[in-house]
């Protein structure tokens, strides 16, 4: 739609021109304003631009009875609205004025008197050329944004590095816009701030400064978009012109007046998260920006998926490389254990009535069996174990030397979980070791362990919580994908834990970060009542 401003010190002529323009067929006119002085025209143009509704055409009389002539005023107006077209008309046509008008940026120079039809033809031509010009500018900007994001991401495959680069670039491209990326956790069914997001997005409302997750069933505009995407499995977006009229808005920033949320999808149309943009004015996001934001969302989706795939590949590579040697050793140990058991049997048989030698042989057999049982990489199937009893006995044994007190809340006394005993023992040992290191500066060291049944008794959930500083929020999304440590080397414990749990058809995940409240791990295992392999919570 076209918005025009007529400047002529002859008010009667200006009004006539306004009526003629309103009557032009095939010319979409949204507004025609009239000004009789340069100052009034410049003021109207400034107001329109501030409201994000700039004029598209200026029609200006050259011979104004004012301190500025038409061409000088045109320069001021085009400085306010650089994308507008300007038509200079005059009753004192001179070649010098025509040349000067075009040199200063006029789109047309029109001597008076002119026929209304002539002006109508010129306006329609300018409208067509403007559409082409704006489309070319839109495509150039989209290419610039795409190139900027690609350059920002570069060769980095780390999620935190990727998000920092992408958000930093978008922060420069979208002026006066707050933006953040929320990642979707399909197990917990919530959105949480992506790594590096809070570097660019500040929560100013004290009521929400500790908020870092948004559960889909608790409402927010971003959550609404996420739920719609999960239903449709396609990109969804919502443009809220006035957040005060939207009951789902979480007032994280009192200055926010409008919000745009768009979902992020991977190549399988699975929800990755939501891109959120906020502005401090009503109707802050124009329809003309939609394609650009969609394109940005697609690039962010690609960057996130690539980073997540890279971290998953790194996890598998690390576990494969660092456990392959252990598997070979395990195979050798099993062979030698069988030899030891055979020799012990022959010794006992040869000893006959010699009870002392027979006793030594029996001790050798028991040691060999113990050696075989503690091998976490032995290829043994899962077996049903009373999980509450197992947890209590093993954890008390593991924590006693470390002077760690265990608080139990065990709610499944008769439930048998399907576990590989040696692997699960090592899982508990690694978790306790990590907790011990995290709480090394604390006078009283303790952990909390609870159990409960879910999924119609087919799944047992084990909560393991320490009371150290916790794993920082920026490390949460990749804690089980890449090495995590406060030391220069190592940090493979969580990767091995994940591998051992998944080898039992279970899952482990890190629960949402709460400052100074420790690290919480949720382990999900099949029970002996399960009729199929565990598919997730």
C-alpha cells in the first residue's frame, strides 16, 4: 500500500491533488497527507518513520514561499525516508531545476500544468519499480544474513560456540531487538535457554531472574508455538503485536511490547526449539520481515542440528575408542578366568581328602568368579535384581570410605530392574566419585537417592542427587555428549555412564540446573514386568 505526502504552499492545489490521487484506479492508496510548509512536511515524515509507517512517495512543489525550496526540502525528506520516491513539480520549468532535481534524488520532475492521468501513470510506474527495488533489497539482505550466519558459525561444531556466533551476528543484524534461542527437551517437555543465549538476552524482571526453563504445560508464547509444532510437525510462528493482550506472555522484560516466536526444526521435522524476538514498540514486527525471520530460523536450525550431531558423533567416537581396548582386555580376562577355574577344579580333585588344599582351591575359584563379575565390559545379559535392596547395599558400601551420608527414599521394595550388575555397580561408583569431588570443600557430604515406578510399572526411575555446586547451565545440554571436567584432561565419566545405562536399554539425563543445589541425575531402567525395550519417558 502507498502512503503519500503532498507539499505545496497552495493549500487548494494540494487538496485537489489529494482528491485526484484518492480516485486513481489500480493504485493502492492507504494514506495521503498534505503539508503547506517544509517544516510541517519534515515533521510528518519523522512521525511516520518513528511509527514504522514511512511515506512511500513525496510530491513536492519546487517554488515554495519558504526558507527552503522544493529540492532542498526533498533532500531532508529522503534523509528521513530513504526508500521513498520523490516527484518535484513546478510552474516555472527550467532545465537547471530539472537537472538539479534528478541529481539530488528525485524520481520524476513534472512541469505544471499536468493532467491528473499523467500523474496517475507516473505513480503506478513508481509503485511497480518500488516493488522490484524492495524485492531486490530483501533478497540482498537475506543473502547478507545467510552469509553472515555461515561466516559466524564457520567450522565450529560445538553447540555453545555455534550459538554464541549465531546470536552475536543476529544481535547486530536486528537492531533494537532482544532475541534468544530456547532448546526443547523432549524427555522433560520443556524449553530452556540455549548455551550462550543469556549473554545476549537479559531478564530484567526480578520475579523471573532465576527462570531458566519453560514447561510446555505451564504456558508462554514460545511454549504455545512449541506445542503447535509438535502437533503439526512443521514450522509454526506467532506474531504478537501487543503482548498485553496475550494471556500466555511471561513478563520477563517490562519494556517489551511485541514478540515474535518461530519454531526450529531438524531435517526430520522434529522440534529443536524456538527462536524468540522482542521489541519495545507495539506491532514491532512487520509482515515484510517474515521471510527474513523464517530464513534466519532455518539457518539456526541447521546450525543446532549440525552441532548436536557432531557432539553425538564425538560421544560415540570417544566411547568406542576408549572402551575398545577395555573390551579386548575383558575378553582376555574371561579366558584366563576360565583357565583359573579349570585349574582350581583339578587342584581340588587332586587334593582328595586334603581339606586344606581343597580350601585354597575353593578360595581361588571364588576369587576368579569375583574377578569375572566386576568386569563392566563383560558381554553378559541384563538380569532382574531387586533394585531398592541393590541400591541400598551398593551405595552404602561405596560411600562409606568416602565419608558420604546417603539419604534414601526408596519406593519400590518388590520391584526388579533389568540391569547388568557389574556395569550398574560401575555406574554408581562413577556417580559417587563425581559427587565426592563436587562436595570436597563441604564439611558434611551427602547424597539423596530415590526410586519410583512409572509407565504402568514398566519403568523404574532412580533419582541421584548430590549437594555440590552442580553442573553449570551452559554445560547441561552437552553433559552426556562431550567430555566434561574441571581438570585439563579426562572428563569421560559421564560418557561412560551414559554408555553403560544405554547398554541396559535405559536412559540417564541431567535434570534442570538450579544454582547451588547440586547435580541431579534421573536414571530410567526397565523392570522385569516390561513387555518391550524401554522407549523413553
